C-alpha cells in the first residue's frame, strides 16, 4: 500500500512515497514520472521482489536495507545523462562515509559502485527515457544501500553498513544521500561535470594504482589516472593513455 509521508529530513523540494513492497522501485518511479511526477520525487520500498542491478544482475532486497528511486528531469544534454550515475555514486559514498566515520573507509569504484573496506555496500541503476527528438524525457535514479544485510553469494565481496556502524538507520542514510546528491546535482546542472570531478576524485578507489578494466570481452591493465571532465575513465596502458566510458573495474593484488 502506498504510504505518502512527510519528507522530513530530506532537502527542500523532495517528496517521498514509501511502499511496503515493490517489484522494483525503478519501475514504480518510472510510472510516477510518466504520470507527471516532478523532479526529486522519491519512491522507496521496504523490500523488493524483483530488485535489479546493473548488467541484468539481481539486487537482493530483503527488509532492512535502503531501496529507492528518484525521478529526475535534467536540463542537460542526453549525452551527459550517464554522468548522473557518477554523481549518485559520489553522494552515496559521502553518505556512507558520514555514517561510519573512522570505522571503515568508504570509496567509490568507477563509475559508481560504493565500497566499504573494499567490499561493495551500495550501487546505482540509472534508467533514462529519451524522447524521439533525442532530448531527455525523464531519468530514474535507483539506489540500493546494504544497511542491515548483504547478500551471501555475489561475484564480488559485499558488506553492509551496520557491520561498521550498528546504529545506522535507513532514514539517516537516505537523508544524508539526498542532501549530498542535491548539492552535487545542482553543481552539475549549473556548471557541468567539471564541477563535480574533484569531489569524485577525493573519494576514488585505487586512484594512481594499477587496475584492470573490462570494457567488453577483453581485459585491459593500466594505471588509473582519474576521470576527465565528462566522467570517462583515464587509464595509462602500455599503448598510452586510453579513455573509457563504460566497463567493470577490478583491483590487482597489492
Ligand atoms: C548495481 O548493480 O550496483 C545497482 C544496484 C541498484 C539497486 C537499486 S535498489 C532500488 C532500485 N530498484 C531496483 O530494482 N534497483 C535499484
């Protein structure tokens, strides 16, 4: 049942709908967007029965974690929309870092996975609707944060926030994320990704280190030099500096 609640703790302009259960909050938010919901409408579910991650993966969604999707109507060009996922990764990292304090290190793994002491704690699923003329209709920003639980069987190490900050709450992390996201999103709308880049780099995982990237079927090894003013990854390889706009990044044993 839909339970519209006051958006206490959220930045001005946000509105929040909380569902006990959803298939995927991204689908619920897309429905809201199509019926005219405005920017910063948030749809949260206490649990999801069909939570999805990037690359067709399942996102395990038992009660106790944060699952939410935000309607956005960016004024920037369609080609820039993917940059929102880096902004969300940065904002999630800031929210988790603020919550755990010095108990663990929160970092963002390009482009948008959030790690806590090297294990994944949060992720971003961005889905955009482009209009026939190539402009952006709406964007759905889905975010999941493992707070009380993390899945046991993942192809990568996973963790949850309460493992380091037992008092962490869903509403506390939600408010921290929305505050940070509102700030960086406004910077991006006004000035573009260059205004976000330094903030992102401060939280970057393995910056300056040797890493592997799987942009497709192949694997590339190189030194992670950072990201450019469009959010693309810069990798110094044996063939020179290469620029990537998509891919899965992995560490090398240190
Ligand atoms: C990832 O693979 O890292 C992205 C995970 C995104 C999960 C969130 S939970 C809320 C929203 N609804 C979904 O079905 N997925 C996103």
